[in-house]
């Protein structure tokens, strides 16, 4: 086997008429998908001069052509550059100037934005099936395949470079996590420009010979309707989309009986979400990882119990994970430290940024920047980003813990907690809160709610009520956009 595209060819040989992809009423068999990959490779090489190492950008919502281009790049040894269609033109311009793609495939809705971001770049429509030709190429497992720019929750994004081998090992772990086989039917609704939407379910399902139903973008009503109508066996969410599914009247009435599991990740999962899903008779699996790990690294496995609903699970089948101190030494169970990962699912490094790569790698271990503990059974409990950690009077405060308590208040829809500089305590927590429609709440009531459940040093010293929180495409709060609003605060005497 030379490259990832060969997996599609093999599945087409075994079951040519098996449906690989369903999209907007159209069914694409494995034989058709394999043929389209060949045409896409021909289009890239002959018409756009794409060769090994060249970047091929895609600015589009989820579409079958996304996957055809991915596997065509695998054949040629080229690199797919998925672009976040929610970004503004200046944000895209930074990525395009940094990555320097040879060509960009774009949906009509985003053509104007692409023109503004990269006016000199060759642009092509997303249509591939009408093309001609077939193309093989020199691509192999050792070749880089994906250049994915991080979501930028702390500032300028970095381009994580993932090899074909990383996607293969990632898929093996997805099969292990979900018990995934060719009999599965995956509903893919998260964006393909993120490694989660692309690689937790979608590419592993195609490698296994399963069927993937693709939605262009997430819609809670469309997802619930599809679950009832199309009867998928696996669904991937993030906490933000899972909460959206539960918020409407359709959740309780939805027929979820076809689902073997719902998976979620990207941030610490509130126990209430776990309870709400399991109450409907569907297991909720948790997966932990990063763009740099393709992303699967730690997970709960279908059919295997964990010690607590807050557990993210165990290190994956092909990925090692540790909790270590600042010097890289293993910490005992129960002690909080940084999550370190090692495995062939890890990235090759940051694109054109050797310093950033060196800063996060130590003796082959990737330093995630996430803080976690392990329980006595070895299960991981991820608490927060290291950069988000608040140190107040020598005490560690994990914002995710405070946010969890805030979200338990019936009037609070969204919450983010950051550390503000303080002349006495070094830092103190500040809460940014979005209230539910029609709700009202005082700052004092917020503090009282948290003080009833957490230590007093964890109580927010200031509460900022806001209409929205800046978020990435997968619902993570962009903390760096909130930090300019922080300043030294006067601490109410009652919560010292």
C-alpha cells in the first residue's frame, strides 16, 4: 500500500456498489469515489501543476469534493490546506501568505472573500466529477498531507503539518474507540476545515468501508431530522453543538435508537451533558486531542466503563500519554500536570516555524499545554488549558471548573472565566457571562452561586455581562479577545 488513497481503491474493489458518501440526496459509491479521486489527481497535476509538497487550499463548507481532493493530494504527495470559511479576509490573507498554496478550490459563496484575501492566487470551482482523466502519483505514507491552522484562541494561528501516516494511525484509534466497521453509517456535521470534523469519524469511516452522510454545515434541526430519517449509527459533536441539539423541542421527541454512540470533545465536557445523553439511552463517548495529534489521543471506548463521567478516558491504542511536571517527570495519580503525548499520530511540526515546534516538543513528546490529573485507574481528567490557569495568592484556579458551576445556574447560557491582574493576589478570576433570553441576574447573585459550591478564592471577583462570547468554529472561547477588557479590580470584602 503506497498511500491513503489506496484504502479507497481497495474498498472499491471489495464493494464497488457500496455507498461511500451521501450528500444532499445523492449517493456516491466507493467505485465512483475512487474514480473521482483519480480525476481530481489528474486535474491537480495537469491543469494546476500540483506536485509533491505543493499546497492545495479549499475554502468551502463540507462537500464530497473536499474528500476527493484530500485523497488526490495523498496520491500526488501534495498537501491539502483546509480554510475556515468563517474567517474574515484579513485572517485568511495571513494564512495564504504563510502557506503559499498553488491553487484554491472555492465555493461561489466565498469567492469574493478569497479574491480579497489572495487576489493573485489561482482559483478553481469545487466541481470535480465532470472532469476527465485518472492519475496515479508518488505519494506515500511518509508524505505530509494536511496543513491545518490552529483555531487561534490565543492569537495568531500556527499551521500544524500532518503526514498520511498520522491519519492512518488516527483512523485505527477511531475504529478501536467506536468499534467501527464497514456496517456503520456516520453522520458528519462538524466542519472539515477542523481535524475533528475530518478525522474523528469521516476519514476513519471511509478507511473502514463504511457510509458517511455529509451535511454542509451544522443545523440542530437538520441533524435531529437526519438521525430519525437516515438512521446513522455514529454522530460526532462538540459540547456547543450538543447543547444546541438539546435546546430545542425536537430533542426529547427525536428517535435516537439507531445511534450506537454520540462522541464529543474539544473542551471539558460538563457532567450534565453526559447525563442528558445517557438518559436518552445513547452512550456519550469523550475524545481528547489536539490539531497536532490529528486529533485522537485519549478517549473513552464504547462498551468500556470509566470511573466518572468527567473522565476523558485512557491513552489511545496507538498513542502514549502522560501527566508530567514542568521538567517532564511523571506525576503520581491525583496530581495535576501537563498532558504529554507521543505516537505516530502526531504532527510533523509547525509550518515554517521551527522555534514553535521546538518549544512544544521534548524528547519526542508533544507538550499539549493542557492540565490534567489521572485517577487511580489511570483514566485522564482534563481540567483546562495551561495558559488559562489562574494563580491567585499561590492557589491554582482552573477556569473550566468555575465555568462548569456557572453554567449550572438556570439564568446563565454561556460563561468564560479569565484571570485579571491584581496587585495583592497576582491574579483574580473574572467571569464573562451571557444570560439566557429574558433572564436577569445580579453580579452578587453570580458570586453567591459560585461561593455555595467552590472555595472562596475561586469566586469571580468581577462579573462582566455581555451579549456574546467570541468563539472559534468549534465553540471554543477566544480568550485573547476578552483579555483587553481585564484590568486590576477592586475585590469585594465579602469574597476575600
